C-alpha cells in the first residue's frame, strides 16, 4: 500500500515535554482523514511537522513514497503539501476573486509581473471564477472579504489553499468559530473535492467528523491513541472515555 502521507516514529520535544510521541500516521491516497483529540493533544504540532514549520526531534515524514523530512516548507508546498490555519489569515480588503486569482498567479509563477498585458490574466481569472463556484463563493466573489459571513471566509481560505494545486490538504479546524448553520456546508464542500486530493482534517465537533471522515486517528498526549473507521471510533469505549474525561 502506498500512502499519500506517512510518518514513521515522529517525535517533537519542547524542552522535556513530548508534544509528538512516536507517531506513525498513515494517510491513504484520496482519504478524508480526520485527526481528533482533546485540546493540547498535539494535533496542530503534527501539522506543523508535516508542513515543515517545525523540525521533528526524531522520525521521518514521507510524501507519496518520497522522504521529505529535510525538505523546507516552501518546497513541500511545491510538492503538494498545503495547509490552512486554526486562525483565519485572509486579506480583508481583497475580494474572493482577487485573492484566488493571486493564488493561481503565484502557483503558475506569474504573480507580480507588472509587464504582462492585463488580458493574459484572463485564464487565471476564469479559473478563479470556476473555483469560487466549487466553493459556494460565486455569489460573493466581488465583495470585500471583511463583510462575508464567517463560514464563507473559512471557505475562501480553503479555496486559496486548493488553488495552489495540492495533493494533500491539511485543514486545522476549518469550521472553528463558524456558526452552527454554516459548518456543514464548509465540510461538505471539502468532502466533495476531487478524489486525487487527500484531505487531513482537524476538528473537534464529532458530528462533523463522523459525517466527513472515512478514517479517524485519535491523538492523546502526543501519541496515536486509537485509529479506525468512523464506526470503529464512534463505538470505541476508550475514545468515549477520553472525551468524557475532557468534558467532566
Ligand atoms: N512552540 C511550543 N513551545 C512549547 N510548547 C508547545 C509549543 N507548541 C505547542 N506546544 C505544546 O504542545 C502541546 C500540543 O499543542 P498543540 O497546539 O499541538 O495541541 P492541539 O491538539 O492542536 O490543541 P487544540 O485542540 O487546543 O488546538 C500543548 O501542550 C502545547 O502547549
Ligand atoms: Mg490545534
């Protein structure tokens, strides 16, 4: 079995504290893979290791069979590893159409070239409009980002990440802060992305996780505590105990 993304014995220490403890993660090609676990379990740290923002203390990271442990972050993006952040990072004065067109320009290496005729941006603008349609943003593509409903803002962030042409999309709580009635739209759009894009999702809302994921890894205290299908994890009394322990 070849995996889209794999870690072997991945560790990360902060001083004496083990934030990532011997993680062997296996994400299948085209998976909708959820990474869950209590606050402070090490979910964001794992994403930071996968994207190269943090260096591991030990272990390997393998992308489509290629060892990328030493690969710098920007080269990982070029190889197809893209993420969004737990906290929204959009340009508020831009419109969605502008943001996506810029992202496409950056992907194609045409950003910032002042000497290109305006008409040569047309393919990028057309592609941006199609992409905004896919993300449920067509009706607001000309609005200032700042005034969009929060669910649309989070969708725009994911659309920007998607515009870079990722093979693996890492989403750190994309529905965090989104009102209840917009959350399902965010994740159902992500779930419906093309099958050649593998998605790793961090999410606390179990209803969303269970409707989104085909595979779940449960992280507790930096280590993988349980893994399996939605049925397996939803029915695992040890996993329930972890979450009940948290809310108690
Ligand atoms: N740069 C750092 N220096 C020291 N400790 C850190 C650092 N980054 C994370 N940690 C610690 O590592 C642990 C895991 O943090 P992390 O942010 O990965 O958790 P998380 O699972 O994403 O939690 P949440 O669900 O709250 O987002 C926490 O105890 C955190 O305090
Ligand atoms: Mg986090």
